[in-house]
């Protein structure tokens, strides 16, 4: 039995506890409360005091691409043109060796753990790289095996069989912490027939899906009007693809894909009716505000997602489109962007933001009963954030200090299922 204590404990599900403590027994949280109460309940437990710091649930990054961590900054010269960015990304990725992709994924997983992230929803074309990285670092997560480009119905059955072969091979080596899902990449790269096959398979086998949805103006042009960049690409490669003349969310509803309650990444361009469809279907959202802004895609209606009661988590996307894997920094940007968005009706609070970064992400990945809050009986996925920096002092409101004055570099310890996977030198045990 171990007891972790600090000036602040933030269970998320209940108010902050000044001079609180968390008792950890093997992989589980045994108790949460004041240090006095916990020390009395477990008199023989080892107590570690982090002092001027906050103990909270580990952050959940519910949309990432760890396998392209080596592309940090490499594509910034074309970020003003999303289509050029995608083409350059694919050109570089196809020339990377398996070892380079594995090393990149591992570096990304370590970066996340060092910033207090305990759980990833990672999407990968080369899925085993991200899968192995999560396992090696000791993180929790779901690896979403991504489809290759397959926009024509004529190849749907063959492409589906190929995808499921890779998926099943990964599934054979799942662990208690790392599971496997599927990612039909987007409405414009997956054929209607393949979407239906994947959705039916996911529903029948209780498999989690993740889909890039309503991400860009180019996507909107294609889905609504059959125009724009992607139309030109299809013509260039003789791909036959009919525009559904509706939004991406409506398209997924027509295909029956929303029946699988997928995790929809981005949702930058979503209407009120789209939000209703997402809510009614039980689908969830990965909100990636920094990546969206870096491309100039606009600001997703984040507060409308929350107000509709949709489970929303935060995603860093890739460091090729964000440059850092830091959910605290993502949280601050998300709150400020939501407040400054045209048509915003209210301010997102620091408390709401912290909940999104933890429990929201856990719910979006279907793990809300297991992690996302500090509660007795839940898994001990914990982050400790130092609040000693002069730029964080004084701590008037701990939620505000975390969201508006802290970042991932203030993380001093990260724990997954009771196992420490990161600790700074300053807090090394003697």
C-alpha cells in the first residue's frame, strides 16, 4: 500500500481536497480523502508527499498519431495548404523504414507519459508501431488500426479482408492495458461499401471505431458539392466517387456507421443538426483545437458539444500538425479558443476543461468506468503536476492554475495501473 499526498488532490468527480491523499493498492485506488483520514485508515502505508503540487487523474489523449512523431516541424512549410500537407505527409511516410516508424512511435509515447498522459487513443496506418510503443512505455490505450486509401466499392471486400487480417494479428497480443480498434480513415478515403463492412464488424464484435470527420473546408467542399481538391485527386487517379451532397456526419448516418458509436476526430465543421445526430447515436468526439487552428480549419463548436451532453475528449493529433503532445497546453488553448469563437454563448471554465482532459477523454474511449477520476475501485492512473514554478504562483484557484498557468513540463510523476512510468529527477526517491 502506498499513499500519495500533495497540497491539492483533484478527484475530478468531486471537489478538490486541500492537503488530500490517494491510497494505491497494487493497480487500484484504495481510497481518496484528506491526508489525516487516509493516514489513519492505513497507518502502516508508505507516504510520499509531493508538497506544492496537484494529484489528479492522468490525462487522456484520445486522438494521436504516434507513428509520425519524427515529422515534427517537417511539414510546417506547407501547413497553409492542407491538401499539400497530406500529400507531403504520405510521400515522407512511405519512405520511412519500419525501425524509423517504431522509434518515432516510442518517442511520442514517452513524450506523452512525460507530460502526464496516461492513456492514448492512437491512430496508425502502421498500427503495430503505436501498439508496441504504448505497451513498452506502460501506457493505457486503444490503438486504432487505420485503413489504407480505399475509395471505390469495387475493392471493398478485398480491402476489408486485408484490414481485418492486420487487426486480428494485433488483437492476439492485446494486454489488460492496450486494446485494438479500427479507423476507417475519413468519409473521403473510404468507400461506402467498406464503411458498411467495417461498421457491421465493429457492432457485431464490440470494436471501437475512430474516424476523421468534418475536419476541413476541402472535406466540406467534396461532401456537400462534389468540388475542391479531393475531386481533382480522384480524377488524377481515375477513382470513381460520388458526392453524397450532405455533411460528413449526415453521410456517416446514411451509411449506418453512427450505429457503431464511433469516436469522431475533429468535427470542426459541424452544424446543429450534425451535433444532434452525434448525440442521438451515442457517438463521441475527439476535440483537437491546436491542430485545427494550425491548419486554419477554424474552431469547432466545443461548448455546443458539451452542452449537448456528448462525451468529448482532447486530442493532440500528431506532432506533425501540432508540434507537441501536451494535453495541459491543449486544454488551455481549447478554453481560450472556445471563448473567442464567433457565436460563442458562454465561457468554458477551467474546471470543465480539466474534466474534458481526464474523464471526458476516458468516456470518449469507452473507459469512463475504469479511469478518468480518482475514486475508490478505479485503476490508479495518476498524474502529479508541480505548482512550484513562479509562473504558477500564487495558486488562487487550483483549476485555473493547472489550465491557465501550467503545461506538460510541470508533470513530475505519471502512474498507470499503479505502475510509475515517469518521474522527474527532482522527485526521485532516496
